[in-house]
C-alpha cells in the first residue's frame, strides 16, 4: 500500500512563496521528439513538468535539480506594460 495515500492533505502545512502567496501553477517544458522516436511516426513534442511557479510573483519552484529558467527578465502585467519599471 502506498504510504502517501494515508496522508490527509488538509492536515498538511501550506508551502508559502517568499511573497506570501500560497497558490502555484505547474511549469511545463516542451521538448521536440524526432519522428523516429515518435509514436505517430511524425515529429512530435513532449511535455515535462519541471515544477511550479507562484501565481502572484511568478517566482519558480522546481522539483528537478539542474533545471534553469530562461524566463523573460521583464514581466508584463495585464495592461501589457512591464512590471516594476517605474
Ligand atoms: Zn510569490
């Protein structure tokens, strides 16, 4: 039996981002799969989940060692203008 199944998630402590937010979204890398390795026989792509990003400040948390983030240096707000550029 999987010991993780006994854990009640409501009893666990939240992981909190440095900014105080406790909600994260999954981060996905997309990798090209050459046709000779693809089930479809055509060039394909596969997704690899590498961690989570805070929905408030976008700070990434990764569960994989050695992963680097090539995210844009300038974050853009909902109005299309850079954030923190005053
Ligand atoms: Zn945050």
